[in-house]
C-alpha cells in the first residue's frame, strides 16, 4: 500500500473516490442523531473522507487508521484543506489495524475488509468482536 500511496495516488484515482462514500452518507441520513461523546474508527481510512463525514455528523472523536505513512500524510492534508469546523475531531493514526487498541461506538469499514488478504479475515472478525 505504501508504494501505491507514495507514487502519488491522485484524488479520484483507482480506489480513491474523491469524497465520502455514498453508502456512509446514506447511512448517516437514516441513523438517529449521534450520542454526545460518541467515537468512531475508520480502518483503512485513506484520505479520511469518511472520517470527516462522521465528524461532521456529530461524532466527538473519529480515528482515521491507515497503515501507509504516505496515506496518513494525504489524510492530514485533506483534513486541513477541508476547513470543516469539526475537522479537529478527526485524529489520523498511522498503524496496523491488528495492533490497534481502543473502544469505539462505531467502526466504519466500507472497503477495508475487501482490501485484506483472505488469510487474515478471521483475525479481522475477531478484532471486531473484541
């Protein structure tokens, strides 16, 4: 992943959709208002579009977790450039999902699972259960 991001992945190129996922936006329209102090995790966050959308919807803290340092840098730039008043609610964390610790009210995984090698998908499920 680092090689792909470091090569200069452009917004809207390959798997980067250039904004929050339509699935997330639809879900946010249907959900009850977010509880005060609610937290969320977005593994494989890329440029953090979905993390920003969750923050904008009222999540007090959103962790945008990404393995690639270049993707983390791109996420930080995207968050800063957004100018959104809730952008400070998004924390970019560069690290391995399987080593990440924390408790969240919501884990938004729109594309992360499908990017994983099938051999680690049981570990993914176990991490979500814990």
